């Protein structure tokens, strides 16, 4: 649980878990449709391939633009990764931006037109993007109830919260309960290792001192997302392989001793083999399939090539 957030009440949380375990509510012929919650998120949530289309009735994903030398590319519309790879190799100026507030409002309006009675917008950490502010503006303009959740995380640290929200929405739960399910899943641990910190330094996501240590002294910091949702150094190693080995140790420690309660995800950009090796090492610590996905373009723009990220979420009893 993040600082500044209250822990879910034991009774309410246990009731929510019980209701989710029962699956979707059944409706008798002629019975009025129940209230339906729609979940909206951004592409930084790094959802597994095909997940959004499989859950299109309950979920919409709004893309975050990537700009390479003043040319804007949209994930899901353009071949962003190819353009990004080329831009990184050529030393191009690369930036990202939040979804436009109007774009989020249109997503809310489309959800309403499709029959949603309320909306939950699950966002990338407000310490890394202005998406939360854009979502709050959209919520104020909307004609139906909209709640906004700052996950204070990124990648599948955000994505696990999205999936928890979708599960609750598809089970027919109300907006407060869907919000609770997502907020309770915002406790994933995130670590990532990159060969160079230069791209993160350029984007203002990490300090120049850490970048100098990482590039000049060949120290490979292990980065994490702290309780405030910011990227900070968690540890360091003398080589990429040692850094990855230490990340595996951190992941095993975070997983604990109940594989049924553990979710594990890996991201990579130009380092699929390394990511698969970390996934294989963590597989015995979860009963669920380990999710391995490419880093979404909006994150790859800041990490650069060669990044491997590990996300571990352990459900609370």
C-alpha cells in the first residue's frame, strides 16, 4: 500500500474477494441490466498482447504519443517501435507526452454511448506523467460518474491494477468496488536494469549524477519505482548479468512463499533473451503464467534499448 493511502477495510476487502471469486452475476430474462463500469487506461500499463481486445466490453486503452525529431507517432496506429529504434540509434531527440485531456474525455463518452453507467480511469504514476491531471479534467467534464486512480507505478505495476479492475467490472461490481479492486493491486514491486542511463537522464526521469555513475564507471544501477511513483536507484552492480541476477533475488524475496498469491511480469526492449531467463527463474514462485511483453513505446523512449524490467505483485490475504 502506498504512503498517503488508507488500507482497504478488512471486512470490505474480504467481501470483495468473495464476490469476485463467484464470477459474473447472472441476470434473469426480462431483468433490468445492472450498472456497468468501464475501465480506461493508458498504453504505459503494458497489458499483454490481445488482452485489450479480449476485454473490449470493459476496457479501453488510450495511446500516449511518442515524438521522434518533431514527428509524432501513436502506438497502435503507427509502427512506433521501428521509428523509435531508428531514432535511438541515430541519437534523435525523443520525447513523450500524456494523452490529451479531450482524448480521455472522448474515451469516457464512447464508454457511455456503449452502455457504461460509470468509468474508472487507471493511470501511470503522476510522478512520471501528467496523465492523471488530464484524466481528472475529463472526469470533471463527464456527464456520468468517473473516478481516477493514480497507480503510482508503470508497466505491469500499473497493468496488474488495470486487470484487477477489469475482473471486478466484468463480475458486475459497482464503481466503488472496482476502484477498490484496482487500488488494492497497486502494490507491485518494480525493478528494471538498462545498459545505459543516458536516455532516462535526457528525459528527466533520473538525475545526472546517477547517469554519470552508470556510464563512466560501468556501474549498472538497479532502478525501482518508489512509493511516490518516482524512479530511483535501488542498488547497483558491476555488470548487466550481475544486475539481472540481483533482480532475480529481489523478485524471489518479494514473491514470498505462497505461489497462488503471486503475479509476475517481465518487460524488455532489445533484450528478450535476458527477460525470458529472468521469467524462467521466477516461474516456480507463481502458479500463474509469467507475463513477458515488450516495453511499450512510451516507456522504451525513456529507457532506451536493452532494458529488462521485472514486476512482482503479491496479493494480500
